[in-house]
C-alpha cells in the first residue's frame, strides 16, 4: 500500500508594487508582483531596496531624502516586522503618482503536476 503524498507548504513572501495616479483612475493598481520564496526576511526587503535605490535620484528633492534614509537604515524596521509575521510597505511619490512597494509573509501551496492522458 502506498502512503499518500505529504502536502508540503512553503513559507515565503509576496512582493508587489502598487501605483496610484490619474492614469489608474485614482485607484491603486498592481504594476508588479511575484511570489518570492526567501530564506530570510532580508531577502524579501532586498527587492524593494533595489528598486527604490534605482528610482531615488529621479524623485523630487523632498522625496529623495526620505527614500535614501529608508535605503540606509529604515529598511531594518521592515525586516523586523516581517520576522514578526507582519507585512511592510514603502511609499514614495513622484509628481502626481504614488508608488507603494509591499511585502507580506505568506504560505505557498505546492504546484500540482498535471498529467493529461
């Protein structure tokens, strides 16, 4: 007798980028999202740090300092939040557009292999 397969759940993080602007009708819209399975919370936050670092210097001067401050040390609070199983988010604005990066802990179900006969 064969034993049933064990369902293996995988803890990880769902990382998304939301934008809100006149182009989205004033409502938030997901512009990027992918499941990110990481061994540590810092790996999940690294995604946001990389993107914020890329766009930071093109921001308005008052937004640049906030973004750079988060890149330098503010991200540590977000890693700690994820380690407590709480979501985190980083917000910046550019002209009339608000951008929000989010990370939240999730449990991923395994993918099913489909066999079509």
